[in-house]
């Protein structure tokens, strides 16, 4: 199917060239894109990651109304075309632009955006005028998309405004998005255009409904996708909840259809990435947060980061406040770029204002300005984009074995790689001593983005090396939300907890389901550390499964060990293993076993 799709798009592309058609990629500068597995792929079958910037078509976001105003179409077009020209002249190796169909054009002029005593801003759709939207789609948004594509830039189009705090399936905002996208998807200059991608909403926060929010969110997006698929096959980028940070729901309940990707936002402070005032945040913590929230969906579909920037706060020139730092060490920017490269199918942009990017001069020496300070985003990103434009990078992402991979997470591993001391507040963990010190009223332990199934076991045994004096308790969550109500077990003066996995309840009496544990670990006041001796699954409350691996099998049975993704190992590994036991009579049994060696 993908081959047929690719072939048909290539034929269409060539026919348009021969016939002088008006499709926006007819100049031959861009090869139409589609989705194959977790990658964006062009008509020639090459994998593509895009790197770019963003534009918003309103006076305020075009240098605070100093360049054009009063619904001046020519002023808007001339200014924003000039920004694209300036960015190209400065040498930026851009390959896409995210263009906001700003509600400045589609709202009734002068309409109030205040509801009660609250200013709603771009989330207020009461002033939306559909006829104005249709008019300025033709006069502003499509001409700007045409201009960008003519300059060799793919275009991501975003709907007018931002999501309100709460959305719902069938609600007013849902109907608004359907109306906008239903019209856009039919437009002859936009539909089936392989140079244009559609980002279906901007920063949904929360969704209301009678079911699990992940099911609600998938249905919300699926209805928009199904509507658009009646008219077009453009790549559709699905946003996640919590300002485009939450995507594991789409792993459980995927949006169905072809040419589906996901639009992510990433700012300092998100995904454990730290902020300017917390320079001690490490690459490991940032990567752990990314892997929990973004990597699972990246293994299934391409990811496009449609908002991201950073700079020290003193410059007042970026949305994100942080420093570049050192790749693999402390800091936001260098580690963001490393994490995108490691994930391997992430396209991303710099959300800094285009007028600033157009002023960039790479020949200028390092200095103490936004455009010359290596700790601000323009300089390191400019040079990173130079690398992305090389044949070396293109060849790298087109290697057959180059794909996003989730490393199998063992349960309750007492290693610095897997135990996160910063799930709430900043803590530390030393795997050589087992010393965990949480932040004040903090929590450290393990997060399982897809849910850990320990329902095959009877008990979880948690042991400390000595008595604690920081109010420590062990907690297990069957909802992927730290602020939900977990099962809680206080240590008191004891150093050992025996947790019956099938009798767990939270403080409200609700049963905690061991078939999907998302968060588990230690809460403390932070007044002093705890020293962890061991934590293991057991069927008798005393013996670890390592010591009772194959009860009932003959000593002559052949035992083989495998990781959970099916790779044969030399022997049992700490954490979960697949074990294959073959008796001398040929009978084979396969079981899942947790080791604590």
C-alpha cells in the first residue's frame, strides 16, 4: 500500500510538471511527503526529517504592530515574505515553516474576547466568522503557503487560535475545528498536497467526558481525521493533551488511518528538562522524561516538534528560558538536539521570532547578545541545521536499521539508569549504596509509560538496609498521573514491606490493579535518606523468583533465557526475562520471570 501510494504521488507530481499545473510543489523544489511507519518519506522513497521555524500572521506577532496593521493584506504578505527571504539570505538551512492561520483575520473586528471577568484570548471562538476565514484563507494563508513552498519549504498549517482549557467530543470547540478543517481539506490548492501538513489543534490541555481521557482524546481527533479523509490525504499531525506533552494515550488507542504523525511541543521545564534556575538538571533526567512521554509514540509514527526554543532569561527574546548547556551533561538546548537525533524520526523547529533569525550572522564572534551567545538557541541551532543539510546526515537517517527503539525497562531496577529520584521534587540516588534522598515531600522510583503488568505474581517485597526517619512510604499507581490516589504502605519502624498485589487499595478504598502499574516508588519528607536493600516479586512472600524459577521441572530440562523483545541472552538478566523450559520428552513451557540478582 505504501509503495502504491508513493508511486501514485510520484506520477501525479510528474504529470503536474508536464502540464504546468498549479499545485504548490509544481516548481520541482519539493518532493511530496507521505508517512511510512515512523518516518516522513518523499516521493523518491527517501526518509526526511524537517527543520524549520514558525510564522504567525497578525500585527502583534509581527514586531508588535510596528510593521503593518488594520487588516492590510499586502502589508502582511510583504512583511512575512520578507522574513522568509531574510532567513534564507542569512544562510539558515530551513526545510519547513509552521504557519498560524491567526484568528486576527477570522474574528469579527472589535469583538470582545472577555467572558464574565476572564479574558479568553485566542481560545475564545465566539467571535469566529466563517466567511472571513474563507476570505482570508485565499487572500493571506494560501499565498503565504505558496510563497514558502516556492522557496523550498514544506508547510505545516495550524488552525486559528488555541484550545480552551477543556475540550470535549462533540463540544463547541470540536465542532469549530471540524468546520475549519472540513473546509480546508476540500480546498483545491491544499487538498492532497504533499508539501502541506495540517496540525489539527494547538495545545489542548484537558478533555472532559464519561470515559478514560485517552479514549476521549483519540475519538476527538479520529472524528476530525475521518472528516478530512473524505476530501484529502495530506499528512495530519495529531496534538497531545497537557499543552502537547501527553502521547501515551495514542499508543493505547491510536488514531487510525494513513499519513498520521504527531505534533509535540517542548520547552525548558517539560519532560524533566529543567529551567534556567535549575541548572543541575542532567541529560539523563531529560531523556527519561522524553522516553516516558514521547518515545512510545515515536516508534509508531513520525513526530514533529512544532514549538521549541530557549535562551537565558536576561535576553527576553525567547519563550523558553534556559541555557544550551553540554550535550550529555547539564542544560536544555544541547540535550534537546541530542535527544531528537537519538529518537531519529523527529522533525523540529525554532519558535523564536523570524525577524530575529533573519538578523543572525554566523561570522560574528561569540558575545553577550541573544544572537551571539552560544547559550541562546540561534547560534547552536543554526550550526546544527548546517549539519542536517549535509549528505552525511541524509545517508544516516536512510539506513535500514535507523529507527526509534524503546529499550526494555526492567521492573524495580535498582540502577541509576532506571530509578528516577526526581518524579516529584529533585532528589538523588546512588546505586552502589542504595541511597535514595528525595526532595522535600518528594518521590523517587519508577515510571512505566505503557503500564507494568505484575498481576502474575502474588507479592512485592520491599526491603531497606536500616530503619528510616523521613516518613517513608512505598506507593503504587495504576493511573498514569502522580496526583492520583495510589496504594500506600508506610514503613514506620519496619525495614521490610510485604505487599499483597491482589489486595491493594487506595485511601478511598478503590482497588489498585496490578496489571497496569504506571508509577511506583518511595515517598519521603526529604529530611533524611533511605537505604534500599532490595525489591522483588515473589509468589510466597519470602523467596524471590530467581530462587524458584522452574519448580516442578526435571533437572534435565533445557532452560533458555530471552529478553522481553525476544532476543536470546546468555543467562538470566536482572528484571523481567522470558524463560523457555524444554523437557526431555519435548514438552515446552514459556513463562515470564523476574530476577533480582
